[in-house]
C-alpha cells in the first residue's frame, strides 16, 4: 500500500513488518475508535495504545516474545 496522506495510518501496520492481505488508510480518530471497539487487527498493530510502544520499540518487544507466543499472536 502506498504511503497514506498526512494525519492518517495504514490499518493495520503490523509490529513484525509482515504484509497484510487487506489494509486501509484511516484517520487517527478512526484508529482510536477501532481500538475502543476491539477491532480484531489492532492487537498486532504498531499504533495499538495497549502496547505503550510504537515502531522500532514495538518490534523489539515482539522479538523478545517466546516462539509459542508469536505463533498464537499471529
């Protein structure tokens, strides 16, 4: 997917950098709304507030997970 316009996210943007089958450009407000609604793709997204980390830090945190956890989270 091409880079989204300013002020928007690609939903989801996976922490591990894996490609996704379907991605959408969403506003930050829509991103927050999806997280509040427990959208099923949010748990692996770099923009997930529950992670408390974004981008490179989130990828480093994911790398620390055990192999069993990675399989069940993906």
